[in-house]
């Protein structure tokens, strides 16, 4: 009686181990196929370089224009805030 219970328990353990091994293999396959953020950036840079959708000069020019626009916006906002503060102080 105990021998049959032992055999059933052993078979259940074997099935559990096989199932866990199968899940581990699938997890490793899935994990190895995913790209991390740096891989995505490298891939996008590679594609842009190969296809020449955007040249390095154009990209640098756009970045410079964006930075210049941001700087102008910050300065304009600062001047506006200063004017509002001075206006409020004149009332008091």
C-alpha cells in the first residue's frame, strides 16, 4: 500500500518537475527575445543611419533649434513673471 502511494507521489513529483522545466525554458526564450531600452535606441539609430531619413547635421540642427526655442520661452516666462511681480508691488 505504501509502495503504491510512494510511486504515485514520485510520478506527481516527476510531472511537476517536467512542467517547471518546460515553464523555465519558455521563460528563458521569452526573456532572451525582449529588447532592453538601449537595444531599441541602438536599433533606431542604426535604421536612421542606414535609411538616411535624417542626417546627423539635420538632427543636430533640430536639436539646436529646440534648445534655442526652449531658452527663449524660459527667458520670456521669467520676464513676464518679473513684470507681474513688479505690477503687483506697485499696487501696494
